[in-house]
């Protein structure tokens, strides 16, 4: 049996002696604490020289792996110098620590969908100590904050990149040590208060916090559950007392970069000593590769601990909102006050607001999928109404969207939605997607899906048609603009729910091709094609306006009582005044989605609580799925993506919540009122 002696500068209260097997060989491992007594540690080194198969040192600060690589103090350097003179190999865990930290970040990034750390906001209590993690994680996110100047030198300033950290290590850190009066000034109440404010602010913003193994409790004792609730903490060698502390402080996930090879958690230097003794690994440049090979072959993966006992994953999104009309601007208190004093000023305000920069309108929290995955995000507002978007060149709004994407990335979002744009702006989404700091989706796939979902549900609620073969409605439907990208999708969707579908377009050749496709997918549905809508409008139960040209041929006065018109053009082809002419007809703009989760918090967007526009729901669905990619952009909405997002929505608990029209969300009473009026008109006929 080989002897491994762990000499620690830590407390002797944690001493232990265990016998175990490692890589097929028997070992006796003994820890001896010295309570920080360097002389005692030196005596123990000499005592165990030639007696142990390997000696390992622990309980001291590791050398910095960035910049000048200076050791924290002279005494520790002298202790390591003594180690180099012994015949028994002595390990500090430094090599394995670097290997395991890099392996941990890369392994988890891949294991959790290759996006776990993507664009995450990461706070390092000590970038100098955790430089290896910083270098690796910087490959996945630019949102890095280093608190070294604040916590080491009392200087109220963050560092925000690995390059800044390198400069600090090489040029600033040592100089600050000798700055006259630095300790006195940093201890002054105003400076201490400022530093405390900056740290709590940084912790609040961060989703990931990296805490050094050395002085672990000293770093965290100052902070409470209010600060650390819901965070991911990365550390090294998470002993039980550390796990318990993080659990008490509300941490969601603990990532331990030190592999756990036994039931008992042991320091990284002990594991390194075991590897060296078991396989006679020589020290030198090749040692890193040898250790990495062992970690890989033995599947010594990093520990991921969920203190609550429930696996936690929170993905992040952003979504651009804008006022759907000038009346929406009144949701901003100052504008509401001005409009009350001078109603005529609202038009001028609308034009002026179009030039204002994007801003964060609301944080969104509490979204939770039945799969257990959660999502949080930010609504970023641009203050342009659809009319103002069309009054300017597309580049005008495009620049703002790119600015919003930069804000979203800084916040930590992993995908951004830019829905509810006028049709003329759809081409802009392609250009934005090419240059945006984040993957982009317009939400059009889910908008098309929910619009028809809402139409079918409305027809069922009206009860003026009968069901055929379960969910199939015995009703006639028409799509005007059927050969367009969205119109074709609407035609295919209607064929899944209605008995007859009329497809109208100017291009007969495309119509015939579409007819062949839809008929193959729904062989029992009656498909009609025509270049004219006026000859069939009066017979339709449902009409879908999928083209702005529908406004020229769709006369609301000619449709039958109880007809449901779904207007998915933006802006809508029907005004409030036109809709009011036919109170026996229901004109809807689409359906909204009830988001999954019990305690969703989000500012007012003109919908009931926990309800979102379909474009926002698409963005959230993609975030819950971890599908951080350009999904729907441009005018070419794809049938496969419409089906995919619908299925993903059901998977993550999305439900049709409300149906809206030109005046906002319809209540059940309003829908019933249209039904009653329609029945009266039908009886007259």
C-alpha cells in the first residue's frame, strides 16, 4: 500500500486518514494540518521525505497564472523551494488545477447544449487567482467582470476583459501595493460604501460567479441570500461545509472544477499526488497532457451540484417591443401627462420619440417550462410606431435594432426577437441578422401558427359551424395572397383544421403548385384555387388576409354574418371604423400566448398578465429549448419551422390565451355578442 501524505497550511480540525483504491492500486492518504505554521510544514516535509510515495501541499494561495506570476508571499515561496530539494515527489495540485479548470468549462459548455456559458455575465472575485477559467470562458462570452482592484486594493473600479486583467497583473497590481496611504483611504467609510455598492451591483447583474478556493468563506461571508439567490457559482474543491453555505445563500448551481474521485472530497493536490504515484508521472511540460489523458479516460468529470435537489437551467432572451400605435406611447408616464394637458401634442411626440435610442423597458422573470428549464429576459423598447417606421428608410430602424442587440448582449441575452415589424421591414431583419451581436428571430413562424390557431378557436367559440371527424371544422376558408410565403403556410395550416380551403392569388401557376402540395398533405380536404376572391367571399366562414393587397378586394360589407376575418398584415388593412360597420363579423389580428410559469413578472405590454405576443412567445420558446440560432428572418417563413416552433411551444407549455383585434383583446362576452348579432342577421336572410 502506497502512502500519500497531505501537508496542509489549513486547520488541523479537518485532518483525516483514509485507505482507498485508485487506478487499481491501494493507497493510504493522511492529511496533516499545520494551522498556517510554515516551520511545522517544513518539518513534516523532511519527516515524510523518502517515506511517502508522494507528498502533497495544500491550504495556500496558488501562483497567479497571468501576468508576472508572482507568489502571494515570500514564506510560501521558500516552502516550495524546499519541496524541490526532496527525493519524494511533492505536488501542489497546480498543474491538475489548471487542467481540470479548463476541462470543466469546455466539458460543461459542450454537455449542456454547447451554449451553457454563451454570453453569460460572469463575475470573478479574483481574476488573478482564476485566470485559467477566465481565459477559457472568455471564448464563450465577453461579459466578464473582475473585482480584483476592489477586493485586493480597495480601488472602486472593475476590470472588464482578460486584456485589462493582464495589464492589471503586469503594470498595476504591484504598484498599488506600494501606494502611500492606500490602505487608509480604502478603509474610509465613503470608499468602503462605494466598494460595497459596486460589488453588490456586480453580483446582482452576474449569472455566474467565480469564487477562489483559497479564502472561500472570506469572499462570501459578507453576502446574503438576497445577493446570491439563483446564481451559478464556480469554485474548486467544494467541501460539504462550502456546499451547505452556498445552499443557505440560495445558489442554484455549484460547479466544482476539482474531480470527485472518492466519496470524500479531497483537495486537488491530493488527486494530483495519487496520479503521480499511481502512474509514476514525471514532472515537466508533459505532465499536463498526462493528467488530461487520465481525466478523460477515467471520466473524472467536474461536479455539478444542485443544492435544491432539482436540476436548474436558466436561459436568457431579449425581445424588442415598440408602440403599436401612438396611444401606446401613453404607457410612459411623462408622455401620458403631456397628452392629458395637450392631446394635440401626441402627434409631435410620436415623431420626436422615433429618434430616441433603445432602452430597457422591462425585466421578465418566472418563465418555467414543464421540462424544468427556465427563461429570463429583457424587453428592449424602440419608440417608433409602425407609421414612423414606414415614414423613415428601413436603415433608420435597422440601426436601432442593432443598438438594441448590443444592449441585449451586454445584459447576457442569448437570442433576440424583433417581431411586430411592418411588412416593409421584413427585409431589414435579414440585414440585421447578418450584423447583430446575437442570433435573431422575427417570430413570424409562431405568428402565422397562432393566427390560424386563434381563427380555428374563434370559429369553435362562435359555434356557427359543426365539427367533422373530431377536430375538423365543417367550414369554408379562404386565403388571400396564398402564394406568398406566409399565405402558403396559412393555406397549409387551414387544411389541417377546415373542410374546404380556397386559395386566391394572381399567379395561377404558383397556385396550382401549392394546391398539389396541400392536397398531398391533406388528401381529404377540398382545395379550390382562383385568381379572384370576389366571387367566393360571401360564402366564406373564415377569410385570411395574408397580403396587403387584400385590402383592395376584401370588402367587409360583402362577407356573411359570423365570418371570422384574420388580418395578419401589418399594419392591418382594416381600421377601427371599418370594423365597426359590421358588428356581426369578427376581425382578428391573431392570438396571444399564455406563458408557462406561476410567478411571471413583466411590465404591461397591452395584454393580460402572463400573456405574450406570438413573436415574443417564439423567442421565449427558442430560449427554453436552448436553440440559440437565427430562426425566422426575412419574408420567407418556412413551413418546417412553423411546424417545429408549434411543437416546441407545446413541449414547453405554451397555450393559446387570448384572441385580439383592432381594439385589443376580445373578451368572451364580446365574441358572444358578435355571435348573437350574426344569428340575428342569418335569421333575416
